[in-house]
């Protein structure tokens, strides 16, 4: 293809040492397809101008460092490609500098159970709705708990076992409509309809799924560590995205070109109600949300940087009963239900190199989420009578400060402290006078940690650390060792082993639940041993085979204080425990994941993975049972192809078609006691047969079709995302319906077409 008339763009950024963050002068940067390159200056900066728009593999090298290959660099007109890269030091004794396939512009020393998530991927993978959590469900060992939500079931664990981070600090649930897709329609701890942070704001994020390093705590299954990108500090750029679910507006640019300060801001308004008219069934609910977010970056002297960031979101789903009893088919049909949620976070960070070999970073943030739900049942004369009321507020004030010191032979020591002030307020009333939970309180969570990473030999790298947790509200404490080893069998193959002991606080619902039995003592942490054995084979620069064998042993799990109960907190998503609890339960998750991935190169990509797993638990009855989330297997295929054509007038037009097919073993359900449900006027389960029913297998196909135009000063994309292309009826759960007086199956979402138009200039 000739490039004389194709629009061009600039690729620029800086290259630094991954441990000390010192700029690397003299590093080479090469675009492999064009054989076009440059060298970084004394400040570590590089610049490649007049690059024809398209997709490239970018390689960065420096003497004494491991090379880095970015295989999915997208260059578009209307927006510069700003890529800040970090290179890992290469130990003495290595014969050659090695190039590693990567999607990340942030290096991660931990070799196992971590995935990078880029904004470009959220735009390319089908039916992600530009949400990193929905994209994560395409990885091995991970599924969404429901089509309506982005709650992540990781290796058989409840979505409650995950923790969210933003800019390195723990935050509260950053999702709109956090009750989406639940059995009771009540709020969840870590999921929701869609992430409050628009994809326009995110840089490269990291997703850990087990045995994570010592700088992560208060999580059992995984960590979704989101990072904000800095705005362009040389030119002003805008993004407008409009579609059937609303409008997304983003702007960025320099605050001061002299100092390099920049801004990035985004506003989004969306309403799913806009597509209910197309026949998409959302249960007749009116769903809407809006959010705003920003990130201001201010470089300081001596290579330092100060940032100020924030986000806020409002969401609601409203259901209004028909004032005609002949239209009441289901029990819900005679209820007015209102759910409203608001979430916000604001923070700042300061980063500063300390001499030539050390780096200091501190982030402070405050975040809070409030959700309120009311359910009013219509009497025969259609007057509303309050039947259900729930309100929950969680606030978190977080500090994370750490120092990294680089030593010889590519070794580094990191010392850090995380402090979080947890505040809770909860009210849950089932019927007037029947209080399920009420209370407020909180405490300080202390999490100091230390880690060391370095080469034991030319082929063996080790990371070792300790993490400590103390929560003064309950007096619980835990010392947690972490260790990972990586053997480089040859330049293409690696074998890795990782172990970690992990602990997590309980949800507010467990601390403040009320029951007939009195909670005798506060609940401590739920804890787990993680062990992961991994193998990775680099088949080519952009293609790899990866396998992980994992085992997780959970203990100190809250279960019923009285003997003979099947209850365990491991099965909770929303809802409340039926009685007083003690930390005496256990659980077990184990399995094998295999992934084959080709990063987007030559106009083609794929990600194929399969997972076999078991998820078991024991309650106070001592019976080993399947957990609610034990689906046994996960099969994923995501693939896509792009075609380019240059127009005579100098435009480059790209067509793309991407597909995702997922097949999952069904989650577990508990049989319903129909006679008791009839007498109680509510769903009553056979609890002695907990999770003995396996739901039908889940199958879904998603499709993304798009056309992109690159013109001289701007680019635009028209895309059609179709979730559940075949309109497959996948079971969500079953319940006893008081209107029909029988057991009813509820299904997950049917076909959902989302048309969007995006322009960048």
C-alpha cells in the first residue's frame, strides 16, 4: 500500500527505568512494519512524526534492559499516540537482551495470573460497552455473574471477593446500578450495570486473578487496578461518541505547554430506556445514568509529577406498576420499585524520583457510594403500601505511599503503607417492623507491606514479600507471605510458581445483619491460601500459549453459628445471612486454565481459552457442597479481522468484524419448597439441598461490526455491537411467584443491538 496520500500522525512519549523511574537516554524505538525508528533524548523522550495511520508493532530497547514489544499500537488521525514506556533492568549474566510480547505500557514484575487491559481493547472486543470489567470476562477463569452486570466470578469465587483500585488506592464500588441482575434486586458489593469511568479516561489497567503480590491486600479472588491516562500536553483534542445508549464527550489538552501540565475530562449521559422501544426487554424498567470524571497532571521539578483526579456518577432504575390489575401477570407487576445510586471519588497523587536509584509515590483519595431502594405494593384500590426499604452507604478514605529502591542485578526493594478508613451505614427493612439489618460504624484498616524482587541466577527471577492487615473495628489481624518464582527455560519458554496468603474484610451486610440469634463477637477476616503453577510459550512475537494450574484453600469463612446449616458467605452476592455467624467455614477452588492468544497483528487477532474448575464449600452441617458459582467449565473464543482500503482522496478506510462466543457450565441453584412458599407468600428453599441443582449451560454470541474513516485532521468510527446475537434464552434464576402461584424461571438478557458513532479531532 502506498503511503503518499494516507493521513499521518505522531507517536511520542518517554521511556524510563521501571524501578527508579529515571529517564533512559539513548533507548531505541522502532516501528517494525515501517523500519522507522528514533532514539530517546537526555530526558528519555522520543518522537516519531509523519507515521501513516494504521496498526503497528513498536519495539523499545536499551543496553542493559529487557526489550519491550507493543504489538497492538493504533495510530489514528485526529489524536496523537502518546506511549510512555517502562523497561525492566536486565541482570548481569544474560547473554542477550530479550524482546517480550506485551500489550502493556506499564511493566508488571509478577509473572502469574495478571492480564493487561487497554482502552483500545475495550473499543475492539464485542459487547464490552467500553467497560474494563466486561472485557475481563473474556479471559480464562473469569465469567460475568449475569448479563445485566459486570460482577466478576473469578475461579469460582463470588464477585464480592474482588477489590477495585484507582490510581493505586482502594476505592468503593465504582459502578452504576449496583443492583443489576441480582435475585433480590438489592445492592451488590463490587458489581453493577457499567463502570462509572468512561473508557475515554482509562490508560492501561491490570487485572489480577490469584496469588497477587504483596502490594495488594483485602481481596480473595482478584484485583482490578484501573489507571487514568494523562491528557495530551501539546495539543487540544476532543472525542464525541453518540449512540443508542447516550452521549460521551471528552476533551484533553495542555494547561501549560511550557511546564507540560495537561487536563483530561469526560462527561457521559446514557439511558437504556432509549432502546426499550426497539423491543429489548429490560423488565420494563427505566434505567438511566450519567457521570463525569477528570484527571489533571502537573509535572514538577526533578522528574516529579502531581495529579488531581476525580469521578462522580448518578444512576437509577425505576419500575412503575400498571394501574390495571388485569395486566398483573407476575408478582412484581403490582409493585412500584425505585432504585437510586450515587458514587463519587476524588484524590491526588505525587510521584518523585529520589536520587538515581529510588522512587517515591503517594496517593490519597476519598470515595463513597450510596444506594437506596424502595418497594411499594399496590393495594386493591391501587394505593401504594411500603413493603421494602434498603439504604446503604459506604465511604473509604485511603492513603497509599511507597518507596522503591533499585539495586544491582535488576533487583528492587519496595516498602509501602496503605491506610483506609472504612465507614458503613446500612438499613434493610423487609416489611414494616421487620428489620433485617441496621447499623453504622467503621474503623481503620492498616496494610503495611514489603517486597523484594531480583534475579537468583541468569534464568531464575524471584519476588518475595510480606503483607500485614489489621482492622481496628474488629481487632482482626493477619500476616501474609507472598512468593513467586520464574524460570526462563529458554528465550521462548517460562515456568512460574506463585504462593500467597490473602485476607479480606466482610461486607457491611455481615457486620450489621440482625437475626433472632445474637452475634456474640465481631467477624474476622475470611482468608485463603493461593498456589499457582504456570507455563508460557512465546510461539511468535505476538502469539503465546499460556497454562495455569491453580489451587485455593479458603478458611475462616463466615457460616451459621448453629450446627446443621448449609449457609456460607462464599455464596453471597447480595442479600443478608439468616442467623448469627462465626468464622469457622471452609472452601476450596481448583482448576486448570489454558489460553492461546494472538495479539492484533497483520489485521488479525484471536484469544481462545478454556477453564476446568471445581468450587466447593462446607457450612456448619459439615457437608461438602458445590458453591453457587461452580459452573465447572468456561470456554471462550474471541477473534477479529480488519481490512484496509486507501481512497483516492487520501482517506484510509478500515472495516472490521469481531466475534466472541462463550459457553459456560451453569451455576448452581437450590430447590424451591412450593408448599412452604405458598404459605409464606415468598420464595422458600429446601436449604438442606443447597445448590444441588445445576442450571442449564450458558451460551452467548456477541458481534461487533465497524467502519473507520481516517481523514487528514480527524477520524470517525461507525460501529454496531450486538450482544447475544442468537437471542439465546439463558437462565438467570428461579423463584416462587406470588401472582402466578408457581415457580418461575427468569432469563438473562436477550439480543441487544447498540449502534454508536465516534469522532476524534
